C-alpha cells in the first residue's frame, strides 16, 4: 500500500494500546531552546510574493479581532499567506488538483515529486484561492485561471460515480489510485470549495461550472437504501459497510445533500445520525471517539455561530470540545502547556495516525499538531494564537517552512515532520480568515442551498451572551451579513 493510502478514518483502526507502552508518564521539561524572534513592526504588504521568508505583511488597515493584538493579526496573515502558496505551487496547472502532501521546510516552490492528489485538499485549495484573491497574495488573473481549470477538469474530465469523486487521484491525469474509495465526505469538502468560488467570483463561467458540479451529485445513491450516508464505494465490492451515523465532520455532507435542488435527500436524514454525549470533568459536549478536526471541518464553511437546531448550538459545542481537549492534554504530563498543546489526526514519527482526546485516542506522546490549534481559532482565539505564536517563536527554526508549520513535531525527540498536508494547511488558512474577517462564512453562506438546508433542519437564532471564547466579531458579522435565504433561487454576488 502506498504511503499516501491511509485516510483519517482507516488510520484509527491501526492504533493499539501497546503503542503507549514505551512512553514515559512524565517526560523531562522541554530542553530545546531554539527560537525565532517575535514579530516586530510589520513590513509593507506584498500582493504577490516569491519569497515567503519575508517579514509579516503590514496590517495597519485591518483591525485585529477583539482580544488580539496587531502582532497576532500579522502572524495569522503570514500563516495564511504561506498556506495559500501551497495551493498554487503544489497543484497541477492542467488539472487544478492539489497534492495530498508536500515537503515543507526545504521546499523551493517546485512541485513535490509525489503524485497523489487529494480531493479534499483541492476543496480546501479552492477556498484558499478566494482568500488569496481577496487579500492580493496572488495575481487575480492567475487565481481565476486556476479556479476555472479546476472546475472544468472535475466536471468534464475527472472520473466520478453519480457525481461523487474518488478520494485520491493522480495529480496530472485524474486517474484514481488503486486503493482509493469513492468518498462521500471528501466530495463534500470539494463541493464546499466549489460553492465558495461560485459565491465569490463574479464570473459566469465559474458560476456555471460550479453549479453543474454540485447539481450533478446524486445524493440519494450514497444513502444506499438507508437513512444515513455510506462512507464510500469501491468498484469491486460496492458500498462500504460503515456509515456516517454519529456526529463528527459529517454536518456539511448532510446539509449539502438536503439543500440540493436536483437530487436532495429528505430533511429527516438530519435526525438519522446519533449525537453521543461526552462528559470530561466540567465539560459536556457532543462527540464521538474522534480527533479534534471533527469539530472544525463543517465549521470552516457553514456559519453555525449563534444558531441551534433541535439538539444543540454546534459552534458552542466546538468551543467546549476544544477547551476539553486542551484540559485533557494538560493532565497527561507529556509536556503540554498553555504554550504547547493541540493534537489531531496527522503524521507522527511512525506514519499517519488518528489521535487525541478525551478520552485518550492513539499514541499521544508529547507531539504537537499545529492545525489542531489553527483549525480551532474561531473557538478559542486567544488560547490558539498563543500556542501557535509560541511554537513559531520557540521551534520555528525547524517547524516552520515555506508553507507555514510542518504537519507535526516533537521537540523533545528532535523530530520535525518534513511534510505538510494539504488538508491541514487548508483548515488553518480558512479558520484564521474566519476569525479575522468572517470572509469564508459570509461568502459560502451567500449560496442559497446552505440556508435552505439549515431552515429545513430547524436551525434558528440562539441568542447567547458573548464570552471570551466567542468573539464579539461574530455578533457584528451576523448583524451586517447578507446571507441568502431559502427563497433565493441564485447566489448573491
């Protein structure tokens, strides 16, 4: 099996309790003192850069989110800019597909020699291109060409089944890898990027291609006769037996399907998946036994803040899950502190794994996965920025590269992943932008289908008091937003 073959879900199946046997209960304090200087006065902005090692861009004209400093904001912008670079350099110019992973620290900007693209990374990439276009990181005509190329290739040249795409494909040909499944959730991630482009670009060709990609998907087919979605399908064996039947990153899958204007599934499917309750110390929240990313992915595009359905306020649920995760790591006595925390599905020294907690999942050994905090930025802004900046300042010499942070690192063991992963770079880019401006939420929610689906699932306002974990910027955004309504027949521009 290829080194790229393991998905987040299949990685979890390879874990065993024996992996923890060799870990010390309380490793010595972090001894490595390598550091980079803290950001000082930001430099002038560069709309398009060939040198991502430049200083932070000037943010004098952008007010930082409440509770964050101008230096914090500049750091997030730098992280975003480097991340957006991944989605232009690690992409095939003829297909628009994005590589699943690429070398980071020693990258010169050339495309990685590996050839496996991820449909999910491409979805994150399409959204990152909207951010790059808005911020001027990349020339606007180049961004629009790449978006058009990506949409056209996936609509007219990419192999699919009932509109669903294979998870992993050859970056230059689009042919599925031998081990890849037709993936329901990864197709949903791609479509979130597709619809973000449809809402953002005032380009008739982009809007048409995006609409056709979305409306081609035969959502009922993936139900396979049930009320919850199958995780995927293989040509030789048919549907995967496991289903998306408990709360995780699945919300975007169900809402995209319920909101479809061509092949919808009934709103009752929203009630078909379970919502297990977790209690850890003082924290009560809905979650399966899954890594932290499950509380992030759907929130990258769907704006759940200050809304609830018949079950919960999912934004606040992610706030609580993130706080519980941080508190849990502190109890392990494996080197985690307020300045060094965050674990989610990622690389580790022995491959790829799904790890985290609570409860303990996988070989949590004192490694940090930067996208755990980066993907949680809207939920715990101060705490997440603190650990990200601390990791940059203390370990950036080895953990920071052309595209930002490496995927994971363990300073005590002097291990720094040479790679970064497209999906992990992408969630950080999008959530940093959502914290700073709400841009992705506002743009994606201008599509009429998300509002239609959320109304059908009985989402309504949930007025709650502002807390330190819920920035007032969210409230300001909701008072001025122009989201589409269920009555709309086309996205606003």
